[in-house]
C-alpha cells in the first residue's frame, strides 16, 4: 500500500511538471479559429536550437511544438541568444525573442500559449557560459514574467503557461538549489536518475544519444540497447521525470525515422529536431 501510494504521488508530480492537466481533446491536426488555422499542440515535439529558425519561437509554435530551446550568453548585463560568441547580436535578447512574445501570446489566449490547451510549453534555456551569473540575471528577468510561469515555492510546484528549464553550464545548479522560490527548473543528466534530486527540481533528464547508444537508425535496433532505452525512460517516469535525448540522427531519411519510431515506442517525452515540418508530419501521422 505504501509503494502504491508513493507511485501515485510520483505519477501526479510527473503529470504536473509535464503539464498534463485537464485539456480538451484535439481530434484534428489543426482547427479553424477566427479564419486562421490553429495547430494541434504536439506534446513530444522539441525544437532544438530553435533560435536558428527564420522566426524563432513563432515557427515552432506554427508547427505545434510544445518545447523550444534557446542558448544564451550573459553580455554586459543582458542575456543574448546565439549558438556561438561570434553570432552575438545585442538585438537578439531572450526577452525579445522568447519571453515577450510568449507573454503576448499567453495574454491573447487567455492564459495559455495555445488557446484552450492547458499544458505548459517548455522553454529550455541553455546557458553557454558564466552559469552562476547568467542564471542570477535570468532569475531577475523571469520574475517580471512570473504570472505566466510555472514556479516552485516552499516545497510546492505551481503550473503556469510556460515552464523554464535551465540547461547548459552546470554551475547554475548551485544558486538554483538554494532558492526557496524560483521560476525555473533544472535539466538533469542520467546521473540524476534515482538520486535525491526530486522532480520538483529536476523534472527533465537530458542525455547525448551517442554516449549511451551505438545504433543510429541503420539496421535493427540491438535488443540490449532497446532494453537500455526503455529502462532509462521507466526509471525517469518512476521518479516523476521526463526524458530527452540530443544528438539523435536528424538528417531526412529512413535512419532518422527509425530512431524517432523507437523513441516514440519507448515513451520518450521530447523528440529533438531542427526539422520542424518533418517531426510534425511524423508525429501527426502517428497521432502522437
């Protein structure tokens, strides 16, 4: 009975952090609203390096993605979005590309990123350098947007329209763990599976696919590797955590589709891609 109760509690927490609250059923891939097509949100679709698209955030949302990733650098007190220092542009801030557009959308959609869809959208913020200083500035900025954000306060998780998750420079973990109130969560690694870090702090486990698996989609998936994948996902879900792999094959072709198929079959929570349209087609064809 104790174990059953614990599993129910963990499942409830996992559902909360994944945003699995009551939501209307979306029977169609898209629906008409005000003369415009509104895409069905895809709960497994993650836009890797989203800011490299022509319209950061907006392109991903137009394809129904529910998780987007932005790399940031702290430069002269501002958080700039870029992949490399050479690409830094003072006009491309986290606020202008992500936080302000998300806030405008949440206001327009009566409290949700997608109107009528009551699950948070994940904003994965990858800190490239100066983890502690960058996080402290990010925390300061997030407080301005707190009404739309999921939060942790004195032992309790409160869901919002957007859930920030901090990845990248691992030193950001120290100031985050010390906070009694925060507006972001931490992106863990495989070492965080089954540890004392609760899902209220580490709701997401991310890992480099190539460091755990040799299979890249060509030929059959080795049985031992399939079992390993499913064991990782099961362990994460048992602790109320979600799973994402980066560095999976992302070149159009049978190999990528084979890997995506195995990720879906294993119940991996976020499928990583730079090819928004392709992953949308893949997931919608499988009603996933």
